[in-house]
C-alpha cells in the first residue's frame, strides 16, 4: 500500500493541470480557464444554464460548419 504525504491534487495544481491528464485519463490537457467557466455555469439557475449552453452549442456548430467547408 502506498502512503501519500502530498495529495495528488496538489501536484496537479503545482503543474497547472488536471488529475485526469496526469493519470492519462484524457488525451489532452484540460484548460483551467475553461474548467472554471464550466463550474461557474453549473452554479447558475437552470434557466440561465439552458440559455448559455444553447448559445455555446450554436457557436460550436458554426465553427464545425466553417471547418467542414474549409476542407
């Protein structure tokens, strides 16, 4: 059994990355500024979340369409 004296979350904080990235559970490093925004959105009232996510979905669709036509 391994005894950790320094929590892994502290290591991730020092390296400015996520535990998922350190543990190879994601293929890319997660951007902390985006994670902070997602956490903030999650704390909003349901109606506001719905509107914000609808807007984000529209913006993402626009970018995907531009990328598809650029090929």
